[in-house]
């Protein structure tokens, strides 16, 4: 019986560690994408901006399911997974708007969309981190 309990505890801890590792890698990819978008604006390199948006889209996909998002949130915040889900939707919308504006050479509008992406990230982090 002790072995079963130990195995069950190990599995739970392992799953939690795997979720933490996934989230760290995901946030790193999101940060890299945001950084490339910002550098693209600074250096007037639309291709770098689009590459950054692509990274953001890939990382953001992790939060497209409310129930799946719960496992990446602290236990006392899991009931707020809809906030992360809504932030992900805002990020999708803003990043799509960014690319459309960029294609039309509407750089100010594209940068406003970038700001909306950062605002959506900050809104989620404020809840999850208790800012």
C-alpha cells in the first residue's frame, strides 16, 4: 500500500513539475516573440515583427482551452482560468490586427496592437501573480 501511495505522489509531483516546465518554456517563447516584435519596430524590420507575432501565436495556443489552462495556474487561482483564456483571445485578436496593419504599412496602428498584446499579458499576470 505504501508503494502505491508513493507512486501516486510521485506521479502528481511529476505532473506538476512538467506543467511548470511547460509554462516556463511557453512564457520564454512568448517573451522571445514580444522581444522580436519590439526589435522589428525599433529597426524597421517588418519580417522580424511577423516572426515575433508567429512565436506569440505558437506560445499563446497553450491557453486556448479554459480547462487545460487550469493546470498551469496556482491552485488558489485555478477558478480564474477564464481570465487567462480571455487574455489569450485578446492576444490573438491584437496580433492578427498587428499583422493586418503592418501589411497596410500602418505602423502606428500596428504598434497600438503590440501595446494591446502587452496589456493582455499584464492583465493575466496581475491576476495570477497577485499584483
